[in-house]
């Protein structure tokens, strides 16, 4: 299950070594502005079920805590997960020391890929995005159990199940910056655990 926090880096994506990261960028942005621009680009492209994953802890309204956004994180990486034409996609960036700069960089990359489509390059865009297909997190037939999804021991008490569900819902609910798909997964896990 993909969550907004903590960062879930896509399998197979290379990481930037810390000594290679850039401390400044050409972007004059904030996390909120970069996130809004990213959502707009993805909306125009037709993407669904968007999850922006990072090490920035988010409030209930989906915004990062003020002190978290100003603090230099040990891992400033950002990963974007979304569904495009029925396929789960993933993009990631960690070149800059600020999460918002990495997010803006990805937003601009998507904007330029959309430019291919606008200028008759739809087949090129489709081929470009084929490389961004997210790898499955589990091998077919080995889907995680409700206990693994909720990250609680099998047979946990009703109170523990509900408490963990509420904690996970803060990061997965669509109204709080999560996605419908991620929220549905934890709802199903909660229901299954409560029946056990």
C-alpha cells in the first residue's frame, strides 16, 4: 500500500548520493505551490489516484507541518504514484536537498511530457510513460494480509485495529492528500481484520 508518509521510493529507481545533491535550484516555490502545480499537470494528463509520498509529515489537511517543511531532511526524496490509462505509474526525484524542489522538478517533467502529446507526439508520450510503470510490491498470489497492511500482529484486539486504521487513514484518505485506491485498501484490511 502506498502512503504519503513515510516516503515509499519506487522499486528500481536509482537514488542520488547525498554528496551529489544540489543545495539550490532554479525554482522559487513552496511545497504547497509545487503540489498544486503537480496535481494540475496530472489532472490535465488524465491521471487518477494520485499519491505524493515523502518524509514530510502531513497535517490532516494534507499540508506539511511548518517546521517540517523548513527543516533540511536527511532524505528529501519525493515519489509520485498515479494511475494512467489503467496502469499504476511511479516517478521519483531526489536531486535537490528540498522536497519542494524535487516535487517541482517532477511537475515540470510531466508538463514537458504532456507537451509531446499536444504537438502530435502521443505515441512518444505513451512510450515514455511505459518506463514509469510501477513495479508490483508483491509477487502475484502473495498479496499482503490484512495484518501486514495494517502493520499489527495477527489477531489484534478490536481497539488496536481501529486505532491503527485511524492512524493510516490520516495519510491515505483522499480528502487529506491520499488516494481513493490506498484508502480502499486500508478500509478492506480493517473490515477483514475485524471479522477475524
